[in-house]
């Protein structure tokens, strides 16, 4: 599940997922390491550097992942955007100081353990979560781990259905059972189930407003996962419903946590339609991109209503002679995902806290860049489609204010526009939604003054450090993946 959070955490079976797609928490975009160079503590930078190479003891680094976005996950149209001055400082001093050893030691042992599990189970959301301000950081960390544990149950094919269904339906109750754990899982992230008492302890240590949100979302997601265990994604409506369960709920829960922390206005948590769209956009992007990987593993997340127009079986779209039909189906689904972008613009326009804005915006721009790469691209059916590392770093560096995000969205929607074929069956719908996106982007940009002159030298230094560290992180991850592949091939 890379909850979206990783675009997402994909759920079950990342990112903020029910079957193989992280819901948003683990889901979504494989990304982000971020930090501040502003801390006056002389040891903070060296501590931060070490935290990139070993799992942090519990705090402080910052950036798809998302929950995310989450994929946060593996899964009102517009309002006048607030002036850039409405964005509150991200708290770089506090974030970096949080890395100091004395700060780490002030945390309880169980909370430090939770951050270890966070770093072990999410390659992208561990970074963006630890960039959040204040107590929100801990609440989102625990939220991620609870949903990761839930998703691990859903993913584990060794658990019989007569046992798994009750577990999913009742999982939220385990948060208040001090000794509950599950030691029979064979999944790679089974430690979050084996040591669930540590996670549930820190859940119970959260403020009541955070506990209420996490328990409610866990309950609703568990019920949704149970529903789709034996149910395939058929209609486009069911696709929305599935993505809601595994990613939209992550977006809703995160939004409610943002408001509960008082870092964001109450309307952010109250407008569940916009929050749901944030998760759906990430989750659908992950599902579209991962067609080949999922079909090879026997998983089907493309809605039958879409692919049945072009093939007898979903896996037939990978056949060379079916390329034209496959591209038509692909473009239909990309167009459907793009219809969430106006909601994304409206949602991001409401955010005031810089750390929350970065947390939400980076996975979303990664997602639209990914969709632009996927659109009308035969490689979706032949291999792995992903954006370049340099492109990812640039997006992470730039997506720090609403004006820049609007420009990025406009840029990639224009790129898609240039690829629309005269003969594509979804051409009219694609052109319409792209026109709406361009209109919303223009409206928001016209109401937003440039933030360039408001960025302090320290913030710019932090952004430069983010880019450098992100490049190093992505390069290291790629090298490790290559090494693992080489060993498996021997």
C-alpha cells in the first residue's frame, strides 16, 4: 500500500491499496528527501547526513510518495487562491533541530521504534512525513503505520478469507487492544503486525482529535478492502469506489489531521470531496502506470468497463497487434484521471502551512508528470514508465508554492495536449478536461502574486539542499535496485 502517501503509498495487493496498490500512504510517487540547512545546532547537518544512509531513530528528515501523496496510498472545482503571504513558514529551524541527538533522546522508546518502522516500510513517505511541523508529524506517522498494518493484512494471500475478512472489518478495534498482534503474516512488512502493540500504544498517546480521525478512517478502509477482496473492478463507478477506499480515504484522513493540528483551516478537513480527489488522482496514476507489473502478477485494477471496449481480456492489451486498441484504452483512463486535477488545484489553493503544502503538492505534480509520460505511450504495455530522476528533483524543488504548482500543471497538461491524436476515441473528452485544467490554472495564477521575492535566503538554501540530497537519494536507490537485480539474476 504505499499509501499515495508514496503516488502514493498503492494498496493491497503507495502509496497515499486494496490489492496491490498502495493507498496513498505508501503509494504513490517514489520520492523525496528534504531538509533544512537553517538549524543553528552545529551537529544537526552531520546528523541529517547520517540519517540519509541509516534508518533514522525517529525524527527529522524531510523530503510520494504518497500518501500518497499519499498514493498516500497506490491510489468545489476552484476558489480564489490565497495570497502567497498566507503560507505560514515551514518551520525549518524546528525541523532541523529535531534531528539533534538530544531531541531524539527526548522521544519515548516506542515512538522512536515507530519511526524506525516508518523508514523500513516506506521509501518515500518516511521523508515527507518527517518534514511536517510539530505534533502533526507524529500523528501522520502513526496514521501511516496503522494503515500499513491494515494493508499488510489485505495483501497477505496466505491468510484465508474466512479469517481475513473479520480482521479487516474489525481492525480499527485493535487500536484499543493493548496486546493485540498478528504473528502469522508472511508479508515483507510483517513487523508492523508482529509489533502492533508498539504502534497502538503510540496511537493511544495521541490527542483525542487525532485518534478519532485515524480510527474512523481505519474502520472505513478495512470495510472497503473486505468488500473488494472477491470483487473485481468492473464499472468506472466501481473504479472510483475502489480508489476511494484505498486512497481517497487516506486523503480525507490526512486533511482532517491537518485541520485537527490547527496548521490548516477547518474547511480543509471538512471538504471531503476535494480531499477524496487528491487520493483518487494519485491512485489512478499508479494503477495506469503499473499495468504491466500488475497483469504479470495476476492483478487487475483497470476497470473492465474501459478495457472491455478494446480487448477480450485485460492482458491482451500487451500484445503487439493490439497496440492501437491498448493506447485508446490507456488514453481513456488517463483522461478519467485528469478530471480530478481541478479539485487538486482547489485543494492546494486552500493550504496555508508550508510543510503541509509541500507534503501534498509534491506527489500531485509527480503524478501529472507521470500521466504526461504515460499518455499515448506504448511503453506502458512493454516495460516500466517513470519520470527521470533529474525531472523528479526539479519538481521537488519547484513545487513549494501555488504559483509554481499551477505552472507545472499547465506545462504538463499542455504536453498531453500535444499528444492527442485526431483518431483517438476519447479525443473530445481529453480536449475538454485539458481546457478546464488550463482555465483553472490561469484563474489561480492570476490571483496569486509571485512568491519569488518572499523566499528568504535560508529557504532557498534549504531548497537547494533538498535538490542535492534528493538526487543523491534517488541515485543511491537506483544503484541498490540494480545491485539487487544483478544478484537475483546470478
